[in-house]
C-alpha cells in the first residue's frame, strides 16, 4: 500500500514543483520586463497568465495534501488492524 501511494505521490509532487517553478518564473519574468509589459499595455494579460498558473499550483497543492491524507489514513488503518 505504502509503495503504491508513494509512487503516486512522487508524480504529484513533481507536477506541483513544476507548477511552482512556472509561477515563480512568470512573476520574475513580468517584474524584469515590466517596461515592455507597460509599453504594450499587457498588464491584464500578464495578470491573467499569473492567476491561471496560481490556480494550477493551488489545485496541485490540494491534490498532494489529499494524497498525503490518504497515505496517513491507510497506514493508520493497517497499524490498527495489525494490533
């Protein structure tokens, strides 16, 4: 049980890390190129892009937290049945 759930969690955690990197990269890119963003009046587009990346990160975080709860619940059930 633990190995199967942990394998699943590894892939979820990788997705979360990738989403976190994308959010960070977007923020840094927008801040470094703020003059270009202002020049082309792309503030709303940048804000929308950042918001969509944040939503993806939040969804991945919820998935990771939920899978950890399932892992903890399953391990607790196995220990309780074993006792």
